[in-house]
C-alpha cells in the first residue's frame, strides 16, 4: 500500500466496502477495530461481530474483577463511581444507577452514529481489558 494520501484513502474505502458487502466482519476483540470498521458500522449499517476468543474473555474477566475489587475497597473510579467530564467531582455508591444515567444521557445527546461509534470504542476497550464490562 502506498503511504500517500490517495493510497491510504483508497485502502480505507476498500476496507469499508469489504465490510459493508459482507465480505469481512468488523471484529470487536480489543485489537482489530480500525477506522474502516467504525465507519462501516456507524455510517453504513454493518453489524459488528464480538470475538469468541477465550483470551479476550479472560481479559474482560480480569478487568471486571479489578474494578469489583476497587469498588469493594471503596475506591473512586472515574466514570464508575463518579460522573464524567465536568461532573467528575460527583461521587456515588449507586454504581448501577449511575451507569444507566450515563448511558441514557449519551443516547439522548449524541446522534445515533456518534452513539454507535462510542459503543464500538467502549466494547473494543472492554475486550482489550482496559474497561470493566461483565460478560453476563
């Protein structure tokens, strides 16, 4: 692949087209998500495929246990026991209520394509083991 702008753009368009034609799946595994996959899902209606790799599940479970351990210690965790952005100073012990409120606000503020991009990034982060996301 040529590294000039035209070559990169053509490659990106080719990957998006492969995703939307069904030739390739947009894999959410913590490693494979790229801009072409984000575009295909958020703008072109491709359906992402969640990885069934056992290593991915182990990463998610380790992250879940780490967050649960911090919560049981009473630690403040950004976006888990706190608000986000300007409201990050707000603290709560009602973790599930906060998560529902944050998701509801996200869906009410952002257009559907932005929400789709955000959800892909969150899922990919979860699958990489950086965020908490139980597999239940």
